[in-house]
C-alpha cells in the first residue's frame, strides 16, 4: 500500500509493475490525516503561538486510500490526505506560513496550506460528503472558499458574507457534498489580495463516480499564479498590482517546475487553475493539438470541444484539456505572454539594446564603479550566461539547463516529456532524437544545392 | 659733596648700559615652547630666500615645512618681530638726564669782568632713573612675550592655511569625480538615444546636469586657488616662488585625544605667553606708579657746581635748587598710572578667562571633529559604499540602469566631500590644541582664522 510512499507523492516516482504502471496508480491516494485531526484548539485568551516556518508537508505519512479514481498528479505538489469517518471523507487544511523555494536560488517566506504553496490538491468523487477542518495558523483571520463547488451558501467561505472569518489559531469545520465532476479550486476569501499574493490557493478535483468518456492515464493539476518578489528580497509583496516578476506553475518557476511525464499512448488530461492577481495566462503546448474539455463551470459537451494549441486560462477560472500522447519528445509548455516566461525581470530599467559596445561611458563607469560591466546591448538572453555577482536570493532573468545548452526561459514554463516506453514516470532525462530529425547548422553544400545565399 | 657727586655719576653710568639683543629672547621663547624658530632677518636681505627655505621648497611641502618657511621668509612676521625694537627703544629713553651747563659773563670794555660757569643736573630724574629703567625692562619683557605669542599664532595660521589648501585640493578632485559621473550619464544617454532607446529630453536633462556640475568644479578650483594664495602670502614667497607643491593625500592627524579639560586649561594658563606678557605689563605699570610718586615727592631738584671768576680769581661752590611740592604733587600723572595699572589688572583676569575658554573650545572642537571623521569612516562611507555595491548587484540583475548606478556612486563622492570638511576641522582643532599647549592663543570660534593678508583675502574658516 501507499504507506511506504511520501504523502502526496505516492504516484511519482514509482516502479512499473508487471501489469504496467497503470494499476499502481490506483494504489496511490494519499496519506491519512490521522493525528493531524488532533486539532490545535486554542483557549480564549491564551497567547497565540508564533506561526512556525514549515519546510515540508506535515502530518502522518499514512492515510486512507480511494480506489474509485486514478489520483491526479500535482507537479511539485501533492494531494491532501483524508480519512473515511462514517462514510464522510474527512480532511484537514492548515493555513500557515511556509518557507518556499520558487526554484534554486530564490526562497521566500510565503503563506500556504499544510506546509506548501499551493496547498495540497483536494480530490473527491461526485456525490461524496466532505468534512474539511480548516485551522488558521496565520496571524490574521482567514476563510476558505471552494471555488466552483456548488454547495450550501453557508459553506461558501466568504468572510463577512457567509461566515465570520476564522480567527488566528482557531479551527472551523466545513461540510458539504460535491456534485458534478470537474476541476475546481480553493482559496481564502478574506484579505484576498494579501493571502493569495502570498500563495494561499489549491486545486480541487472532483472525479466522476463512474468513469465515462475520456478516462485519463495521466491526470495533471497545475495552479497558475503570479508574484512580486523584489530582487534580493525574501517575501512576496502583496501590494504589487501590475508588475509581477515571478510567474509560477504550482508556485514553481522554471527551472524549478517538474516536467509532465507520459508514455506514448497515454490519455493525458491537464487541469489548469488560475488565481493570479490580475493576469490571464494563455498556456501553449508544443507538439500537440488538444481539446479544451471543460472549465470550473463544468465539462464542455464533446460537440463544443474545439481543437487548440493554446488554452487561455482567465484568472479566477479553470480549464482542462485532453489529448493522446502520440508524439514523443520534449515539448515546451508555457504561458505565451513573453514577460511571463522571465524570472525576476525588472521593468523599470532603461533600454540598452542596440547601444554600441565599449561606449565612452563604459570606460568612465569602469573607472568610477569597479566591477561594472556593460549589459543588455545585444538583447537579454546574454544575461543568463554572464557570470557576475547577483543580489542574494534572486534569480534575475535566469533560465535553466536544457539538452542543448541553456533554456533561457523562466517563470511559467515546463516540459511535457513523452517517451515510447518508461520504467517509471520519474523524469526520463532529455529526449534522444531519432537521426536526422534535429535542426542543425546548414552545410555550405546544402546551401549551394538549394540556392540559398547568406 | 664730592662723594655725593660720585654717587650721582655712578647712578648715571649704571643707567647707561646698552639694551642689547632683546629679540634673542623671542626666538628662545618660541623654540622652548613649540620648537619653532623665527630668526630675525635683515629687511635688506629678505629679497633672497633663506637657504633653509630654498631647500624646503624643492620637495612637496608638508605642514611643518610650510611653517618653517613662513617663520624664515614672511615679511609680515619679520615686521611683527621688529616691533619689539620699539620696546627696546623705550628702554633707551630711560637714560640719565644730561647735565646743564650755564655760563654768564659781564662785559666791561671788551673784557669780561665777571664770569660765571655753572653745571647742574636734575637730581630728581637721576633718582627716578633705576625705577623707570626697571619699568621699561618689564615692558620690554611683555613685548617680547607678545611677539613670541604672535610667532606661535603665525605658525598656527600657516598650518591651518596649509590644511585648508590640502582640503580644497581634495575637494577639487571630488567635484571632478562627481562631474565625471554626470558626464558618464550624459554620454550613456546619448548612446542610448543614438540606439533609438531614449528621448532627446532625457539626453538634454543629463547634459544639463553635467553642465551644472562643471560650475561646481570651477568654483572648487577657484577656492583652491584662493587658499593657495593665502598660504603663499603666509609663507612670504614672492612671484618667483609660485610653483611649490604640497604633499598628496589628507590623512587624519596623528597623536591621541587632547588631555582632559582641566589639565588642558591648566597647561594653557601656565604656558600662556599672552598672560605672561600681561603680567609683565602689570609690573611695568606698578613701577611707573612708583616713578610718578617719586616725581610727586621731589618734583624738581637740581644739584651742581658753580664757579665764578671775578677779577682773575676763580671761586667754586656747590649749587642746589629744589621745588617745594606745595601745590603740585604730581597727582595727575600718579592717578593716570594707577588707573593704567588697574586696567592692566582687569585685563589680566579677562585674558585668563579667555585662554581657558579657548582651551576648552579647542578640545571640544577636536572631539567633535574626530567623532565626525570617525562617523564618516566607520558609518556613513561604508553605508554609502554598501548602497553602491547593492546597486551594482541590482544593475547586474538588470533591475536598475546605469543612471541609478551613477547616482549611487555620486552619493559616495558626496559623503567623501563632507568628510574632507570634517577632516579639515580636525586638523584645525588639533593645531589649536597644540597652540594653547605651547602658550599661544587660537582665534575664537567663528572668528577669522587667518591673520593679516590671509584674513583680508576672504579667508576660509572652513565655511565652504
Ligand atoms: Cu501568463
């Protein structure tokens, strides 16, 4: 069973069993909440404990499993553990500060749930009765709103409107029955601007009671969000309204994003949620045409599903797309807003592109400021290659390693890796391209033969 | 009678000794107090450089070198030293009165029938002579001490002018560096505009800022020129010696903190040449009171010899005359000298108060300036350097541009400029402490710092 697995990481990496890796998926599920249900109730007037900095998911590494569905894969994340109690699926969310790494080189004091941002993905089956305890480990009140779930008004989690906000240190109980299957989200509805800018959000997946139509082999859940972390600072700035410089998938910026791995022939579903402050994200997948199969409003009828390569995920909304993994390779998947595939891009800098090299002011500056280097003359990609001192805890304009040198993108960028055969869904490394299927420098003979003059 | 005459003659001769080499004492005093030597020089030969001065001018000057040149070469100082000769002259005037010789003849048909010859001396003046002489000697002492104080002060003024010039040279360099940051910004703006990245407005703004900074440099250069000229005058160098240089840099003075205030005040009062001079003035006036008293008691007394020839026969006899002080007992002159004495007593007290205050001020200024220099070195300059370093990192991160980088550099330069003023204040305070310890008197705070020419040239008291 799953008790040897890391909580929430039960389906990845894993060993391919005799019957292939699919059966194993069903054994996944999540660790139980167990002792975590021994709730931290604080007596009135008792001093509140300082919020702890949590580095990893807390709670026991075991829990009940649910073999009615194939669990979703939350890249860089996990699913929320649960326990069956008299036919009710009981879960526990704890809002708290988390020490979060966006990618190597950039850590920040964020807020999240159960030790992570985004919080663990909640998984249920249509018709399930859920009882979700929410403990507030923040210094300010919070609530949880179950975005897109149709439920009793009093369970909607809107501070002041449908409930009193959960005071710091207190635990509230939400209980409702989930309806239609689909892709939903959860997030605070109290001091939304701050709490969501700090990372408080999570995916909420409702599986169909009886699999019908498209039954995925790989079911990915990705939360899109945007942050402002001043270069060299270590806490997201929730006051920023427009100039976001860290764009994330499941709160990770490339190269920190885990790749999405599938085997040739797998039916793949990708679920996107967007809780960015103000931006919509057109997520583009290379190498595939997919169908947009639904939103947080529900599944689209097959007749209304159009083929696309880019799915626009508006903020405050979800989309899911479906495809068959029929093209092996390493396929880029990213937001198509170019500033959203940059890491900690400064937007108030004077433009140096096209300024002559070795200009006279360069010589003066070298004299006045030892260590000065001219930058940005030929474009920005050179930035990631230059070895020069950077502010502590920052990833300005840095990309990540690729099969062919450096990938100069950052932010909302990940890789869909499809292979003909896999031993596990762990990262298979770089794709090995069949001979003569790779772009390469043209030879003089080729240019001549085709009449190309350069 | 004879022996009375002998006594008088002895008195007169005793008063005749020549007052000589009075100014040797000035040199001795200044050497003893501060190690500075101010040799008297012949005005006719001042046109030539003192050999020691010529030697010094070959190397870049330090403060001690400047002082040593000034004390040998400055006509202003020589003029001051020559004033001691005025007191010496007064000593000459305290000499015995000359005898009066009278001759009378009665003519009878082309022949002198009766001939009278008399020689008398003012006995009263002769009796007052020793006391007058002692008063003049006290006045000469006072003049010498005052001259020695002036030598020390002149050395101080030269030292301060030297450091002012050093400071102004530093400021020129720092204003130039600031100007270079503006120039780099303008050039950067032009390059960016050429690449099509910047508006002409930005170029114009950067150019205007650069042009403005050139005025700062020009003004700093003028100030350095002025303070050089002040020093030139204090050094006593004429148009043939204008190409001297000073040593590079402007480091903090060596030596520790000044002694605690009570000890410093005590030393200042004990050593004060001005107080000493005032005490000698006091003595001089009290002796003059004695002189006038004597004159009051014995206003006129003559004694002498009288000879008469009548019909070929000489007859001799003593002669004497005395005024009886019935109406005029010389109260006017006695009252005046006694008033002068009282004034001098009050002045002595006032000068003691002043010298104590100057000592305290010098010490307080030293402590304050040293603290400011330390603050710049240990706090503000490192803080600005950290800003520059972090700005460079942000620039490397392409989060700020060259303009902000240059601004951060400028902030470091600004702090360095302020530090130069603090450093000058420290040097000046340090020279003030040395001066009061040696027995000199620094200028009062806020007062002019330079003497003579230098002061008239609109002398810098560091108030740039
Ligand atoms: Cu985007």
